[in-house]
C-alpha cells in the first residue's frame, strides 16, 4: 500500500467510522486559532464534565494552516467523536484560508470559520449584517451594543449575550443562504460558528434529559445533520 493510500484509508476510517451510540455521548475537541477569545467563549457552555466522555477546548494561538496541521495529531489518539477547528479569515491570503478548510475536512475534522473575524458571531446576536466590515468596526459596534467597552478576551461575553443566541443562529443561517455557491474566502461577512453552537446546545439538552439511549440516538442523528451542513457551508460536497 502506498503512503497516499494509507493516508486515505486513515482519513476515511476517522470521518466515516461507525459510532456505537448505545448509551455513549459524543466527545468534542474544539481547537481554536486564538488563545483566549474563542476558548473563553466555548468553555462557557454549561456542559457537565462528568456527563460527557470528553469536552476539551484548546487555544493554540496559531494561524489557519498551522492550526489545522497541529490539530491532525489529535486524530491519531482516536479519543474524540468530533474535532472542530475554529479560525478567522482575517487578512490571510485566500488560498491559505481555503487550503486550511479543505485540509481539515480531508482529515475528518470540521471547521467553524468566520469571515472576517469571530466577533461577527457576537454581532449577529443583535442584528443581521450582510455588509463586510473591518475588525476595528466589529469592536466599536460591540462596545455600543453591549453598553460597555468590548474586551476581546472577555470571560463574560457568553453569559451577556446568551439569551440572544436564537437570534444569532437565525441571522447566521440567513447570511449563509445568501451565498450560492458558498465561497468562505470571499463571503464577507459569513460564519459557520452557529453550527458548532447548535451541536453543543443539542449535547447539553440530551444530558439534561437524562442521557437515555433513545435521546442519544436522536442526538447523533441531529449532529450528523449539523456536520453535513457544516461541510456544505464550507464548500465541501460529498
């Protein structure tokens, strides 16, 4: 077997493996580009640590390609049901951004991207935006909407805007529907963060219901739909 064949076999084994869902909750690894902004947000989700096999959030402080390359090592340990990479378009070359997305999906991972920055997800909690803006504009707009100075590495932002989350999900979904086909590197503004958020919310709901086998089966079906949607919204089609 050639090296490329072995790689293809490993990737298929990870991304298409059959998961035994009988009573076992899925495990999530979320690997973030930033060291604090994104990790602080996702670590605020109220997921009881004793109720899941694994829920881990890591902030690497790497750019898009480097993040995905470092994330690949976690595939080998086979500890996680789902691995998500969270990164921004920022000012990186479009080719680099696209390569990072494709590489993640080719290796069985998922991508929660934002074009241009993660703060777009926060803004969508308040209003629908379909016009691109700079990172500076994100911050000034959030300061006005929050009625206090927005701090990029905030540890309270999740709780501050949590009640508006359904609005953000609706706005993010509507925003993505305006792009056909989806071209993440050019679709400014756009984000798929809401798909990861929906997955985590579904996990929390299942735990709160008592994590019985029927609810867990329903959870996996929902997660598979979300992950399939994530692939398509990143321009990856089966």
